[in-house]
């Protein structure tokens, strides 16, 4: 099989920087060409910032790792020019089954709300996602954007200073140094950058091992998520089956603590287990097998002077709930517009403190959810197992118990309640679009709402007057004038007005609500703009 | 705000208690634990109100007085 992840996508090439007489200084260096580093680089390059991505490898993720991508990251990746390929290649699903012991206890349909451009989830191998991101980098380069990826450039030392960062890089030929105004560390859960800077990474280690196998099989299992608690083929443990494109299936088998990973990983041990699960007559081939253990932890602070951590380097969760990469994209979405304003001198450096507080709030929410799923899947005491089994037994007969079954609470974006960038809520509107919320999408008569709000400050008016443009201390806010007359499905009314008859929203470049009122008020909205950019 | 009822509230208390015991008749310790757990969940769902449930959890610890 010729896999995308076996082909060098950004092979080592000697750079002029390696032979320069004096150390070159770049605007932004991103360490790590995983999904989060690539997203950060694309976002910055789209805003005209010069960015260099360094990666110690030269190819995309081996094996799929992340497979499940949620609506909010798809909306973010849409702004970065990658969603169409993901949706086209990905498998959409919204149904699932839950099994306990030998029986199916119930099935579910996520019953998505209508009126969104993107589905609740698509399943796609991480290597495809990374390939689409690299394709997008190439496209930007062809348009002349200042972005590059340097493969087999391993950062081996870092020095942090109040106004710049210095690094040393090892290449297959030699070592060289670079300076950067800013550095974004997206070097994954084991983050050498974090270690080199001596920063903490504390949290909870779960005493458990999971065997993950991606198998290629021709089977008529539907595109559903199947989860087993305590199945006959994996007694006392759990199992998960989930579909990916190209006839690849993700199988996740919990193994428990105290197993020998190297032994368990051998095909002669994996294959019989899978046969027991799938039945003897199903033909399959192993694409990728790995054993993982996991932890839920985060850095105490994501920003250290001019080094900013994002993605797994900053926080790590268990895979249940697919909150890893999904939350990492929200990190860079939150960071990049702020960094652009600071770099251009249009906002104080302290605006970046809100990256820390908002994304730490999100990381804690993700860690909480993923820890709870893990505690349900692997009860930590006799009584928690009794209660867990009681929930599962009841769920077969009574609907009320089903919301208590927790095999992963799938990733949803965080609302930045209490953020210093929010202005007090002054509209008697729906809770879901209160200040701090990610804007819900809505179908308008000329296309979806979210693309109209992407990448800039917007004053969204619904049946309300306001100036077309507001300039406030270097920040330009453009108006998007909407009316319930262009609201064919009433989604706009439902999601942004509720009981109110008009509304004016100040929306950040990352499509989060900063302020809202029933009508425009020059003084109050100028104050809200200053607040949303860290100026008061 | 509704409050947890901590004064006598069951008509025919002795009959109810006998029914509760009878439900456990013939069960092993393990089966009884499971039944109790299911009962807690059924009743909790019926109550629904998180304030009342929180008061019930606290009352069950015996660490508060009425
Ligand atoms: C089994 C499994 C299933 C998962 N399922 C999901 C899922 O369904 N949905 C989801 O959202 N997430 C999932 N995740 C999590 C997801 O894979 C990670 O959150 C995601 O890969 C993090 O991306 P990242 O860019 O932060 O880090 P990584 O993908 O780890 O990338 C880090 C990059 O940094 C490079 N690097 C490291 N050190 C250096 C150095 N010194 N110099 C230069 N480069 C360096 C590495 O080579 C690598 O390319 C899963 C993870 C696992 C293990």
C-alpha cells in the first residue's frame, strides 16, 4: 500500500538562512507541522504575516490518530480554505449504537439542528487532514504569500527574551540559528519546547492501555459509531468501532493496566482479538496498530513572553470525545487575530493574556469532559462500577438513563463566559449567542452567515441602523446589515434575536460575540471595541 | 425554590418498607447492590430538580441535620 504518510511532503532543502553571515530574524516561527502548527501558519499567512514552519520530520502523521472532526473546527478550517476537501473526502455520520455485555442496549441519532453549513462531525484520517493543510500552504505560496515549511529542521535549543526568541536548529547537514519576533510552539504532547523552557505540564495519568487498530475491510457495517461496554470479546473492558474513508475502520480496544504494549501490538496477538470481535468470516487487513495510554493535563500558562503554546503542547486530553485536534484549532483561531493586532501595533501586548485565559477556560472544560467519560468507561471503584452498570441496564429499557451513558461527550466549542474582552450582555436575546459565544451559523437568502463574519471585526445588525464602517483606534469594524426579511428559515431570529425585535452584535474575527444590544449606540460600541482589543 | 422533603411523607410507611425489602428477596448481595443503584437512578430522574437532588445527596451523607 502506498500511503500518503509514507511520502515526504516537505523534504529537507538547504536554506539561505543556513549560510547567512548573521542570524536571520523572522516575524513568526511555528515549531511543528502537525495539524495545529499548519493551521496557525496558514491563518497568519492569510493575514500577510511572514511565517516559517519547522518540523523535525518531513511527512504527515503516520497512521490516522485523530479521525473525528467536529463542526466548529470545520467552520474554522473553512476560513483557512480546507473544509471543502475534508467534507468531500470525509465520512459523515450521526447514528450510533451502544452495547453492554452481549446485547445492544440502544441506538441513537444525533439529530442535528438544521441550518448549518457543516455537519456535526466528519470522520477523516489525520493524515488526509494534514495533507489538505499542506496543499493549502502550497496554494498560498503559489499566490506569493510569505509562508514556508522546512522539513527535517529540528529545534534543539530555545532562548526566550522579552522582545524576541532565539532558537537553534539541527538539520541533516548542520545546525543553524534563527531569531523570531514571535514563536508558536505546536510541537505536540511531548513538546520539546516546553521541556527546554522548563515549563510544567501537570494533570492526571490514567492507568489504562488502549489498542488502536485501523483495519481495511469490506464489511457492510453502516457509518455509525458503535461502542461496547464489557463485551464478550473484550471482557471487563470497552471497545469502539468507527468508520473512516477508503474502507478503513477504527477499532479501539481497551486493554487495562499492566499489559506489555510491544507484545499486544504484534499482529499474531491483534488479529485473533479482532476476529473475535468481527466474526471469523470478515476479511480485513491491518493498516496501522498502536497502543496508547493517556493523560489529561495542561500547562499552567500557555504564553511565556514571546513563546506561545497551542494544541497538544499546551493541553492534552483522553481521546474520548475527540477533543484533541478539535480544540487545538480553536486555540489558533483565538490566537492569530490577536497576534496580528499586536504585531501591527493596533492592540497592546496584554491582549495576548486573553488568549491564555480564554483557552485555559476551554482546556479545563475539555479536560473535565474527557475525564468524566474516562471515569464512566473505566470505573475507578467498586461502587462506580455498580452505578455505571445500573445506568447501562436501565438504558436498555428506559430512555431517561441514556443521557447518563458517557462514552465520550463529543467536542463542542467553549463559550468564553467572563472573558475580559466581553461587554455586558444588553440584549434580551438567546443564551446561545450571549457575549463570549461562538456565533451559530444560519442560512440566509444568499448563503450561510459564518463566511460573512470571517477574519475581521463585524457589526452585525438585524433590523437596526448603524454606520457602515466604524474606525476606533486602528480597528476597522464593518457592518453586516441583515433583516428578518432575509431569514427564510427563521434561524437568524431564533439564534440571534429570540424575543427581541432588533439586535446589534459586535463580532470578533474568530466569530465569537464580543457585545450585543438592541440598537446601535456609538459611545457604547466604541467602548466595546476597545474592550474586545484589550484596551480597557 | 423547592426543598427536599425531610418530614414523613409516605402513606402506609410500613407497607412501603415491606415492599422495599420484598424487592430484594432472594437476591445475592451483588444483585441487591445493583438493584439499589438502579432504584437511586430511577428516583433521581423522577425528582429531576438539581437543587433537591443536591440536598438529597447531602442528607444521605448524614453530615447535615434537617
Ligand atoms: C489514538 C488517538 C486518537 C485521536 N482521535 C482524535 C479525534 O478523533 N479527534 C481529535 O480532534 N483529536 C484526536 N486525537 C488527538 C490528536 O491527534 C492531537 O490532538 C493532534 O494531533 C494534536 O496536534 P498538534 O499539531 O498539536 O500536535 P502533533 O500532531 O503531535 O504535531 C506535533 C509536530 O511537532 C513536530 N515536532 C516535535 N518536536 C519538534 C522539534 N523539536 N522540532 C521541530 N518539530 C518538532 C512533530 O514532528 C509533529 O509533526 C487523537 C489522538 C490519538 C493518539
